């Protein structure tokens, strides 16, 4: 019984410790979830600001590309005008120019053609140049990192929520099914204690009755022995007084007491026979 009580107490204490530990862990997970929520709010605000900044950067990039494109178009237009002017000069001179003039015009035409080619190259490289600018490049990298952090944060929040669900289910299990099991064990233990108390009460009642019977029997025997001893003492005093031939005050009181008492079957005949034999 003591071992069963100890086991029940240990199981209840272990269950309480588990519940306390799980609740502490649940509180820590809840605080971490709150921290994740605050971080998610900050990240959302940062991503919103980054989105607005991206819109402004896109507009600025478009303006920059348009500005460079306008300059490239102007350069191309001037180069084409120079080529047209050179062709017009060549047509106007009609071969009257000398070698020096012909070389100069040819150099000017090549230069105009180079400007046109350079304008085409610059026009094709404008988007890449704008995209590789540190501001726009960091915009893209920061956006990519924000997306990655948002994904990791969402995963952490999902894991925290699942952990909370598992902890709640475990606490409910400990406080539900195990509690029922402990209640059943405590009910069985209480029934066993009741049966033990009933058995102890029955044993105590039997032992008490036996002891009382023995005590009553012993008291009755002591009373009988005391009466027999008093009767014998009185008889002895009476006959001693008769043998001495002297009246005794104690003899009279003893004989009257002996006459009032009922003698036992064994002692009465012996007490009467002794005086008769002495008288003969």
C-alpha cells in the first residue's frame, strides 16, 4: 500500500514537472513568436519602403536612359548631318578638290561614321550601364535579400505555430488522459485503503473481544481465589481460637462472615470435618 502511494505520488509529481516544463517552453515559444511578428512587421515596412524606392529608381533609370538616348540621338543626328554635308561638298566640288582636300573630307566622313557607330554602341549599352550602377545593383540585391529574409521569417513563424500546437496538444494529453489514469489509480488506492481499514477494524474488534473475554475470565478466577483464601483464613483463625480455649472477637466476626459466604463445594466439607475430628 505504501509503495502504491509512493508510486502515485511520484507519477503525479513527474506529471506536474512535465506540465511546468512544457508551459515554460510554451511561454518561450510565444515570446519568440512575438519577436518574429515584430521582425515581420519591420521587414514588411522595409519592403514597402524598398518597393517605393524601386519605383522611384525605375523612374530615375528611365529618365537617365532617355537623357542618354537623347544625347546619343543628337550625336547620331549631328554625325549624319556632317556626313550629308561632306557628301554635298564632294558633290559640289565635283572632283575639283585636290588630294589634301580629298583627304580632309574623307577623314571627316570617317569621323562622322565613327560617331554614328559610337552612338549605336552607347545606345545598346545604356540599359546595362544603368543596371550595373551601384544604386540600381544594390536595389536588386537588397530586394533579393529582403525576399529571402521574408521566406525564412515565414518559415520560422510556421515552425513556431506548429511547435505551439504540439505543446498545447501534449499539455492537453498530460492533463487529460494521464489525469484520468491517475484518478483511476487514486480511486483504486482509496478502495484498497478502505478495504484495509475495514480489515483492520474487524481484526481489532476480534482481538478486543477475545481480550475482554480473557480479562473477564481472569477476574472471575481471581475473585474465586480471593474468596477461598478469605474463607480459609477465617476458618483457621476460628479453630485456633477454639483450640486455645479462648473466645476471640475476630473469631466471631470471622465465623459470621464465613456463615454469610457461600462455601465452595470442595472447601466447605473439609472445613466442617476438621472440627469434628478434633472434638473426638
